[in-house]
């Protein structure tokens, strides 16, 4: 038994026609918490639970926090999520639906996280949103499922925030012997912390995040994400916020699934003519995201 579900892998006719190659969608948006995060977070929570943890703490007001809240409810472990004042009413509502205790503290994620760290006592497990090997091992299961389905893609497209998804997918590619399958790592222009690290040759901290793709808003990527870029074939790609938002709208139209701009960033690569032209069979990780409403996406597009 795992906390995540095995997700559908479907061929997308609309995205294939837009992109050129055949596009296969791994529909992580259909995880019960709304994003791929449940794979890694669920695995981490199960491990901590087995080790005797009696309380999970998160400082993510986004999909990582939602995954912790879901995992805690399923395991019968209480969850506290500390979020900054900037967190949307929608995100807080979703956390409360999962029975998490929500503490609103501080004006930035740094302050909320500091408060969360201060809460930790014996028997508490802190679940990081992206920088933890337990998470990467959990995320890697999505590639196992693709291999079991008999599909070997010639490229994988995914979004990068702090690089946990990237680290997990590369772990999955490696453990299935797919050392030759390149990853196209997509960031929005205002949240390109992986690109900055690759350019510098070491992780760097961006002075600020300037993107509507809040789930990609890690100022600094995990060291492991940069290591993936250095030891596995990887192309760093960037798209505008506008392209990410338009991709959300088009994907809703094409597949009737609403995703966050963080996921729209990866989808935008398929909707931009020519950017995937030199591949034949592309695996798109539809990472999902539960915190954006359609109204908000329209408001961002109109701004
Ligand atoms: C967390 C998240 C990402 C980025 O994942 P990282 O592991 O931080 O790189 C992308 N899309 C969605 C919807 C997310 O929740």
C-alpha cells in the first residue's frame, strides 16, 4: 500500500499535434492531493511514521503542505502547517479540508519556516518540500510506472522549482537503466534558480522570485538538482509567465484538467511550435497543482 496512486499514462492527440512529436502525459495532477508531491511526501511520511513520528510539520502553503496534510490524515498522524501571511485563502481552505492545523506566521516563507523549525520537538518529523532523498525516491516511482507500461520516451519534460521532482525523475530514469534519456527542465523566467545554478556552476540564491508560478518559487535549488544537471543529459528551458498561463488555459480546453502555472510552464514547451521538434516520443510530467483557481488564472492573464 502506498499513499499515492498509480496515475494514467495517456497519449495526447492535441499536444502531439501542437508539438510535432508524440506526447505522452503522466497525469500526476490526478494524485489525491492534486500534485506529484504526494509520491515523495507520502513515502517520507510513511518512513517517519514507521520510525515512530507522532506529528508532521511542514512550512509549505502549497502542494507539499497539502501532500503532508493528506498523508497525515491517512496515517492518523496530526499535521501542522506553518504558512506566511501571503498564503492564499484557497490554499488555507484546502489544508483545513485535510484536517491540518494551519498556523499563519510571518511575512515571508523564511519567517514561517523559522517558526516551524522552532516548533519541532521529540517525535516530530519535519517534511521538506524538495530537498530530501526520501522525497526523490518516492517521486522516482512515476518513472517505474512508465517503464512498466512499456514506454521508453526519448525525452522527459518537467517543471523545476527547488528541484525535487527533477532529482526524483533522474533517480527513476537511472534505476530503469535510462541513462540516455534527456530531461528538459522548465522554469519560468522569473523563477529560474536551476538555470542560474547551472550558469554559475554552483547553487546560487536568486535575489527575488518574480513569477506567478508560485510552486516554482525556490530562490535556490537543492544541490542534488544541480548534480542532476551535471551528471545526466539535461536541457534547461525557460518560458514566460504568460506562456505558462496560456498553457493552463489550453490544457484545460484540451484535457479538461486544471493545473497551476507551475505545471503550465512544462506544458508551454509542447504548445510552443518547434521547441520539441527534434524528438519523436516525449514524456510530459503533468505535475498538477491544486492551489490555482480558474478565476485566478484569468486574472493573471488580464493583468
Ligand atoms: C512543487 C511543485 C513543482 C516543483 O517541484 P520541485 O520539486 O520543487 O522542483 C512543480 N509543479 C508543482 C505543481 C509543484 O507542486
